[in-house]
C-alpha cells in the first residue's frame, strides 16, 4: 500500500476544498431520526466548523428527515461563497425510522427539490446518487437510469455536479459514460479497506474519494494497537485513524461527524498530525474487519 504526501486541499466540484470537512448526519436525533436533543448546540457545531475553515459539508434531506438541512440553513445562511454542500438522494425514511429505497427518477427529482427547499438554495453544488446496494455495502447492477435522471436535473440547472455513493468500480465507469462524476462516497476506514483498489483508481482520474464512517460509524473502531500508537503520538485513536486516511491518498476528503464543538475541534486537529513511515506500517498491519453501514 502506498501513501500520499499530505496536502491540505483537493479539487471538488470546481473549487479547491480543505480535505478535512464535516458530515452533518449526527446533528439529527438518535438513529439519525427526529430533532436533536439540543438544537442550539447543533447550530453551534455548524458555525464552529465554518469558522475553523471547513468548506465542505456533507448532508442529506433523509437525515432527520429534513432536520440536518434545516439546521444548516438556519446556522449558515447566507452561505459563505467558498462553502461546498454535498447532499445525497436515493433513499427516504419510514415512519419507524427505517431506511427505504427511493431511486426511481421521480423519487430523485422529488428529493432534489426537497434538498433545495430545506437548504434554501436555487441549485445544489453536488448531489450524490446513493445506491442502496445491499444497504451497508455496494451491490453490482446498473445505475444508468438514476444517473441519467440526475444528469437531466443538471441540464435544468438544479444540480451543478454529480457524485456517487455506495457503488462499485463498474458502476463508476457506467456513470462516467453518462455524466461527469466529481466524487465517490463509500465506506472505508482503517479497519475496513475493501475499497483500496477503487481509492487508487479514482486518484488516478482526479476524482475525490469521500469515506463514510471514517471512524467506524455505528461500530466505532476499537483496536489496542491503534490505542498504543495514539498514546505514543500524544493523540487520540480517532485522530490517528483520521490522519491515516489523509496520508492514504491525496484524493481522500474527510467528513467526520459530531454534535459536539469539542469533538469537532479534536477531529480537525487530526489534519495537523504527521505519521512517520514506521507508524504508517504499524497502522497498515492492524487486522481489518467489517463494520456498520451508512
């Protein structure tokens, strides 16, 4: 496995963004459903992120549903000129908080309009088609119909750029025959590295790779080896896990989520952590395992 020299920025959707971004999923209530326990705290996290230099925020109107987008609008409008907001479509939430497939063209168009309305925007910077696959991992199958639907919304000026989520290399290639793809968002972290080849493939094409659940998601990374390495660096295990991703490839953009300003600042500090070749080798040796979905 090769590692990148760590740059702090990378191109995304016609801009250059800081590689350490922010994911808004945790701002909704438990299970990403319903309102946050403390709305003022959620607004404070968003404002603190932008004040700290975050210029890439990941969200979706099915977080809540509607909650995270409404919080983003309340906290950050008028939006900074350099802020890139990436959202995703392809699912909706049941009344029981279940995650349901919603990927017919009419579903995607409705979802784009929901995102526009709740974010208070006339056009969305980036919309990822989130394939439900096997829910927690990609599954092969054509996504042409969905990408064509987003490309039509792009032609109408409602969507500026198109990305993909929970997809395979074959699906990325299929999508690229239809529209320009600016990012891929899949599950990937220190202990879940199934996408190693795809990360490198996208890097060669200049396409951003955005790991969801960079810290393990619903099953946080736990490793005694990671804890020992972190202690030796006077850092937290999660900071080291984030720093490893930044070292892994220059096209990796991070969107760790949190509902705490203190935890946000801790995550952002990971961008300053330099990992030696020895430490990188030790981290690469940590046994991989599966983890939860997005």
